[in-house]
C-alpha cells in the first residue's frame, strides 16, 4: 500500500511540473525594437547621410584654422608699453610703436541639409565662424588726449563670432544671408588667401536670388540685396566721424545684381552687374578663366563703376568720398589677374596681381601644401605700393594652418 501511494504521488508531481513548463512555453516574449542604422546618402556627394527616419540628407563639416600675419600689410602696430609708462611716469607723453603679430584662431561649423522634392532640391545651409582675434584698440590716459587712439594702438585679443551664411534654396531660388552675388558669381578673385587687397565687391548681405542653370554650361542669375555691414570713415571739422552701414538700403528699393556666364572644358566666361539703389551708382565685372593645361589655370577680370564725389569741405570736412556699394575699388576701373600651378599632388602655387584707377597695386603669391589629406599649410607673401593713409610701399607675410573636416 505504501509503495502504491508513493508511485501515485510521484506521478502527480511529474504531471504538475510538466503542466507548469507547458504554461511557461506559451508566454509571449516582446521582440526587441529594430535598430535603424545611419544610411549613406551619395546623391549630393561625399559626406552626406540620411537623418534617421527621414529622406533628408545632412552633411556636417567645417574647419579649424590658425592664421599668423606679419609686416605692414598683415601685421599690427602696438604702442611700446614700457616707453609709454616711463614717459607718463616722467611727466612726458611718449608714443613709440612696435610692429607685432596679427593672429586668429577660428572654428567654423557648416551644416548642409538637402531633400529632393517635386520642385527640385530643397536645401538649408549655414556657416558659423567662432574667432579669437588680435585687434588694434586705442588708449586714452586720464582723458587728456581723447584722440590718442588714432596714434597709440594697443594690441589685444577677443572672442567674436559671425554668421557667414544662413539661407534656404528650392530649385534655383535662394533666400537668406550670404555673400553678394556680385562677388560670388565671378568666384571672388584668385587662389590666394588675401585676394581683396584691391577690392572686387562686397560680402555679407540679405539676399533674394534666382539662378538658372541650362545644363549645357550656360547660367544666369539675378538677386535683390540690402547692402548691410559696410562702413566708411570720413572727417568732419577735423574730428573723425564714423558713418556705419552707409550702403544699407534706406527705402523699399533694394540693390539689384544680375549675371550671365558660360562654362566649358576650356574654362569659363562670366559677366555681372550691380545697381546701388542708395547712391544710384552702377558697377560691372567681366571675368575669363582658361585651363592652359592639366596643371596650369589662368584668369583675368576687369571692373568698371560709375561714381559721384561728395565733398565735405563746404561743411568743414577734410575728406571726400565716392560711394558705390558694388564698385569698392579705387577710381573708375580695376583689373585682376592670376594663375594657379599644380606643382605636385600635394602643392599648388597661386599668384595674383591687381591694379585700379587710383593707382593701388598689389601682388600676392602663396604655396598651398597638403601635409596629409585634410590638413593644409599655406605660406603667403604680399606687396602693395599704395598702402594705408601713408600711401607708401608695404610688404607682408601670412601663414595659415587649416584642418578641414
């Protein structure tokens, strides 16, 4: 009887365990969420990827840059602080100046987002610069010489930032902040860093623009701009008077720019014209680029502008000026020319010469050397024969380190 009871109990226990395991087997375990990995977007070139969950392609880029400038053209002047302090201590103002470096550290951030739509590519682009620059600031001692800053600069450094570009594009339509079409349509000037020692046009401005690309090398563009961020220095009754934003529009009539161009295997030719609605002046440029060989490319560009001179002598001024937003070179005309020679896979030599109707001449040359992919070192030298207020010859050296990403 005891054996029978033991066998029946064991069987019951086995049935209970089997039932429990069977119950466990029918439980539903939640599946893990699928992981959506970043996908490469090769529609717009290298560096783009799809933003997860969207059909928008994004590229994050920029650069880290360090610049050093020396000489009259690129360097700075600073009061000799020890001589100045000794002079003040001895009861005599001593204003001696020394040459010193110009330096800039910059971190640039670029974001480029693009999506294909039934109306063409929808693009949003931004470029922000964060800078740590040396500057020339004036000093004033005890208020005895309020204009001391004109003759006694002090070199120091400060943090700044700037929004270079922020615009939206749909097809060929663009609206936002960027460099003037008068400057970009002719691709600025040469391959040197300091290509604007003789000015060739303005930079940042509000802009509404449309560019037509025929697909066969022919392009045409038109833009409405506001002319922000420009200033000039005039003198009234012997006192310096800074008039800022003298080109910013003061009515509902914008500045207008239009350009046409053609690009082929041999090079390109482009023409652009701008109308300054504030001062009612015109300016135009014509540029020719030629690929002389696989290693050598050449360019020449000419500019002409209308001008009206405003003489301040009638109200006690000691200067006059001839404003033209788009024609910011001296005199009525100017010419720029240069060449790029690809000396090797790592090194490119760039040369540029420029001259204007006011007898401003500049010669600039550099070597852009790619140390490793993404890191370029560029030493540059320059000469001008009508520099600053003295109008004398001046030399300068510039050195740039740049890491692109």
